[in-house]
């Protein structure tokens, strides 16, 4: 009986050691996978926000350039302006959806505010086309840039991407 015990105990001990090593390796691999997944999620989120903010910047820039052209007395082809703004708005809406899928919830209110500011732009462009006064485009461009800056500041904060 003692002979059997002296043979079983080392084998059992070795098997327990192997099992603990495997369990430890699985735990470390799982942790590494989770960290990698979290990093990938943050990268996708940052890219979605960067694309959203670029589209907003393009809208504001187009509005400001149009206002400057009107102010200088140049002829402005409003159909081209509306087409450009429409493309930028489509990008904002598409990226807004993407941000909601991958981005942090903490910035969703700011994104909603941005989308609310974009909604009345079509009406504003029709009014500017009718009146020929481009100065009405300056303030919406400023508000868009201000909201864009708020989103950027939020994402830079400590809890921005969490």
C-alpha cells in the first residue's frame, strides 16, 4: 500500500502542477485577448469620431466660404453649395450612427446636439439663396465648430473613451 502511495502522490502532484499551469496560461491569454479587444474598440471609436468631426468641419468650412463669397459680392452657385452640404450631412448622419455603435455613451448627447444643429441647414440655405444674404451662414458655422470642439474636449478628458 505504501508502495502505491509513493507512486500515486508524485504523479498526482505532477498532474496538479500541469493543470494549474494550463489554467494560469488560459487566464493570461484571456486577459491579453480582452485588453487587445478593448484597444481595438477604442481605435474604432476614435476613428468614427474623427470621421464625424471631419464631416462637421467640412460643413462649417463650406458655410463660412459661402458667406465670404456672398460678402465679397461674388456670384455663388447655390446648387453646388447645397450638393456639397448634402454630402457632408450624409457623412455626419452615417458617422453618427457608427459612433452610436462603437463610441462611448458619454458623448452621445453632444452628437445628438450636433445632429440637431444640422437639421435646419437646408431651410437656411434656401433662405440665403432667396435673399442673397450670406451673413446668416456665419453663426451656424460657429455653433457647429463650438460643438465639434466640445466633443473633442470630451474625448480628450480622462473618461472620454470609457
